[in-house]
């Protein structure tokens, strides 16, 4: 039975829920609406513009033609329980939240890092790779020719940035005479800000380690590349999907402060020598374009509809404790097999 409505669940759309995860779900809902009608549904904060989950569950019976997409980290297990009997898909951003998934719940992972996590943790669940789409404004307005001089030598966004970058590297760069902007508040036009910047620094490894979860996709370095910036980045989690050291990005926090300082000064002085090749960058950006991602979503839902039509119970994977017990028993058996056999009298 083909899907006729896709509902993306978010806690709310007000100011206190404003973050990358909300932006991605809103963008994805708009993108997928080209394939099938979509709705944002809130479940913590009521909105006059969107249905509320409690109302939907109270007034609507389960419908196999309606797909519910959950994504919000620690809320996922509870939402799946509340949606019992309905078609549920997990749009997986970060990983390492610690929960498991019931058999049969599909995972649409936004990065290879997250895909690999669930490929290990839930190998019998349907798995798909649907990276986050780079907004069309970055492709249309990003100044990748970078022929004109830029007013900002180095741009740093304070959120997620490491103490090393903020407290050691930024002061050292300023002392070396570079114009460094640390952006901390809301910016109406990020494309314009990135277009004015020569080098962009992104160092989120410590931020995510401190929270125990992962960098889900890492759009900011990709957005900076789309604007012709030279990107110095950490390579944690999903950043390694496209972060190829010395080819697309350059590692920041790499061994010594003086090493970082000299490389960034060199990139400001001669950025054309530090940027990715034109062909490589355009191919990377095209892979993350909305047009390419729409194809991935179409393929995913074609298979999900075919899966829904298939008969039989969902496959399940063995629990970890059972696999570990089998491994222990196998090792003990090998030890026993090595023991000498005493001759019988």
C-alpha cells in the first residue's frame, strides 16, 4: 500500500527548540513534499500551524498509508512506544544515545558514521543513507570563485567550538595580526557572512564527547566550502564523511599550536593553494544537493512501501548479551580442547 502522508515529529517550532535538528527536519519535510504530502507534527509544544501528536493519536486510527518520522534523540524510544501499531521510521542524526530499536523499524541515517552505528546495533532493521541536503541558497549564492578580497580573515562560530580554539588559537591568530570574528548570536544571512570569510574554523570533537553523542552530519564546514572558504576542521564522527585531510579540509588542533598558526596564516595569505580543487568540490556539493537527496528519499520510500507489502514477521537480531555469552562459551571450549588427555588405566 503506497505511502500517502509522511509526518515529521518535532517537539515544537518555537524559539526554545531552534537548533540544527529542527532546521533539518523542516528542510527535509519541505524536500520530501515533492514526493508525497508531508506535515510537521509537534508533541511538546502546541502550534497553531501544525497538528499536535496527542490529538492525532486520540482521533485517528492507525493507517498503513501514513508514515511517522521520529528523530529527536532521547525522545525516540518513548515516541516509538506511543506510535505502537503505526508505521514508524527513525531519521537518525547523532548516534550513541544508548537505546535500541524494535525489530522492523527502518533507519534513515544522515551520515555513514550513523549508518555504521545502526548497521552494528540493529543489523536486521532496514537501513538507508539519506545525508542532509545542503540548502539551495548555499549552492546559488556561495562565492566559490572567491576572486575578491574578504574582510574577515578567520571565522569561528562559538557554539560547539573547543576551548582550544576559543582560548588559545583565536588569541594567537589575533596577535599575529589576523582579523578574526567569533560569531555567537543569531545571523540572518549566514551565506553573506561565510562569503566574507577566508578561513573557517570548526572544532566540535570535545563538544560532542562531553555530551556523549556524535556529530550527526556537520553541515557548517560543508556550507563554508560552498562559500569558497578554506576549512580547518576536526574529523570526528560524520565530519569524516566528506572531511578528507589536506584535500577537502585541513585538520585543526593538529599536534601543536604553532603548527596550526602557521598553516592558517598561510591559508589567509594564499587561499587558492589551500582550497579543494574545483572539480572535487563541485562533485561533493552536488552529492549533497537537494536534487540528489530527493532521489535518495524516493528510493528509500519505494523500498519501504515494498517492505510494508511483504508478508511475515520482522527479522530480529540476537541480543548482545547472548552473543557475548556464545563467544565466552566458545573460548572456554577452545581452552578445554587444549588440555592434555590423560590415558585411561
